[in-house]
C-alpha cells in the first residue's frame, strides 16, 4: 500500500472519521476506501502478502523449480553410471 492509502485508512481506523466523509474529502469512492481498509487490515493481520513478500515468493518458487530440475538431471546422470 502506498503511503497515501495508509494515511486515508488511518483517518478511518485511528482518527474515527467515517468512511463516507473521508472518501468524499479525498475525492474517491466509498468502495475504494473500503477496499483499501480491507487490504490494510489483511496485511496487518498477516493473512495477506505484502508486495515485497509476493516478490520474494516468486523468486523462491523460480529457484525451487530450478533446483528440482537440477536434481532430476543429477539423478538421471547418476543412474546411467
């Protein structure tokens, strides 16, 4: 989440402003602010991955795939010896 999104959500969650009032003052829809709030709460509770965690997961999956392929190649080479 961007800093702007977090600040908008903080107005609702920490400062007690209503979603509709906050959304109107920021020039966004209530639905968008509710979506940001839901996303923020999911990140805080640990049920959602952050962008950094998602990128790390992609990297680890790629590395895991490469290691599995290398393992299979070594198994085949060892079996033929």
